[in-house]
């Protein structure tokens, strides 16, 4: 393995091993590597939706305060290397290769009674080795890949843990009830480590509270503690004021769209306030600037104005509900056109119901380059409304742009793999 291409191919060769929840393999390799995950301070962010947005809010705030911040996120939208970034700059090909060589050597030397490592485990290891090698790195934010309790990222011992929300996603792995899913998400709670959450579902909160109590982890339930006033919520973002136990923030502005982004921003504020207990210094102006600068691609992202084209990676019922709530505020007399692609495990009719009630003028099902992509021809046989199928997502977008009027709204929605491919079109 001498270059990035070879390192990347080696990583992808482990994709066939799928998803193997558990920490035994990664623990063994990290021990062989000298525990790079213990070199840096970290934050751990889990939940069903909003993890990536919360990561970018916290990162931007901490950068405004003068700190160098690493992030590990998934999946990618613009380029693969963005999953491992510092101050928003993706890992270089050379840095990726150096870290991958170390990880491969460790994997070859460690006995594997639990079987081969997965792609995500290896990528997590590469990230940890890279962050440990970077000088003057003040903080690393890890986004949970799947669930939490048995996710590879759960090997870290963070300064603060956070859970955005608990919803119905990956139920074939995480469980069939909200309590089951909450148990997996709450698995990131560590002994005596503060946990901050914007979860509002009472069934999920009971599980989170119980585990926090068992772990003696101080818990902050954001919506119980904070006094929030939303002054503006429109097509281009939100303005809100909030009173916390530590400070008062007046007329904060965020550019990411949707009411749910206010929740993500509130969570980020409380995470940052928890960090001040560890001698991180952040003032109100830095919070304000960080929130306003925050941007996360593929989350209600506007890529064209006439007609208005939005890309949104909503891929579970809660995400679709949030998208629908936002669209209700902006469609208002405009024609709505949907371009949709999902993965095979989704209940397509349940997923689409909040969007269909908006009475879209057209619905196109498409696909993307992934083994788990649902066949659009299969979908149109299942749905009880008129729709078209177009395998090529770029062609689906081109056709819709030709048909739509300038005042219409086109929404490309579904898997982030779809969003990544369509975003390259614009």
C-alpha cells in the first residue's frame, strides 16, 4: 500500500463484511496501536437525526473561540475524505495513506477471534490514528455511525456525550420499539461523563434517564432547562433567543433551514457550555458567530433558486416529518415536485405519507449507486398514487428542471447517497 488509491481500495475491500456491531475487534487493534484515542479530548454525538448538523454547530463555535477541532462524520456528501476533517478541511490523501498503513499493519498483527474488521471499523481506526498524529489539536467530535452502544466510535471516553433524538431508523438492527432504540443510543453514556439531550419522547427519555442515573452521568434535558423564544422561522433560517443556566443569548441567527435546526443549535450551545467546565473558554460573540456560519451540505440545502431546488437527506420517518413541516411553510401556492430514492429496508408508504399530504404536482422515484438502493420500478408498483420511475438520478433532475416553472419547488429527498450524487449535478 503505497498511495491513496491503494489505501482507499483496501478500505473498500472490507465493505463486503457489512455491519458487525461490537467493540472487541477495535479494542484489540487500538491496544496494539498504543491507544491513539486517548491522546486527544473528544465529544461524542449520537441520535437518530441531527447528528451532523450538531457536529458542525459545535465545530464552528469552537473554531470561533480559537480552537482546532477534528470531526469524524458519516456518510460523506461532497468527498469521501470529508469524513475525517480538521477545522472543516478534509484529511489529505497523504495523511489518509499514512494512517491507513499503520492500521493495516496493526490489523495484520492482531489475532482476530471475532473475524475480519469492517469498513467502518477500519475508517474509525484511521481517524483515531490521524487525530493522534496531529499536533495542536484541541478537540475531536465523533458522530456515532449506527446506534451507539456497539458502534465503533463508542470506544472513546469523551468529555461530553450528546443524544439528539430517538426515532424509528435501522430498526432491523437496533430494535422494534422506541425503548429498544433508546437503549442502543444511550449506550454512549459513560460513567460520570455529562450527557446532554434534546430528546422529547417520554419513552426514550425514561431509558436515557435510567442509564444516566446508573452511570452517575449528570444529565441535561435541553427542553426542560432552556427558555427559548423563536423570533423568526422562514425559508432562509431562524432567529431565536435562549436563556440557559449559564448565559442569556439574544437574537441568535442560524442559516440552516427548518425548525429542527433550532433544536440542534440549542444542543450545540449546551455542549459548548459543558466544555467550559474543562477550561475551554468560549464567549457569547463566538457562539453567535459560530452558529451563523454553520453549514452542513445536503440538509435542506438550496442549490438553485429558479425553480427553487432543495436537497435533503431525510431518510427516516422523523426526518421526513421535519421536511414536511418546513415545506408547509414555503410551498403555499407553489407547485411541489419530489424526486425520491431510498434504501431497501425502508417502509416506503410510511415514509412518504407526510410528503404526499402536501399534494405534490409530481413524484419521481430514482436510484443511486449502492447495493442497498431500492429499485424505483418496484416502488411505483407499491404506492397508491401516480408516479414515474427514472433509474438515473441526474436524468430525473434534468427532466424536472425542464418541466418545472420558475416559481415551483423541487425537492430531492432520501438517502444521503442520493444527495451526494445529485449534489454533484449542480
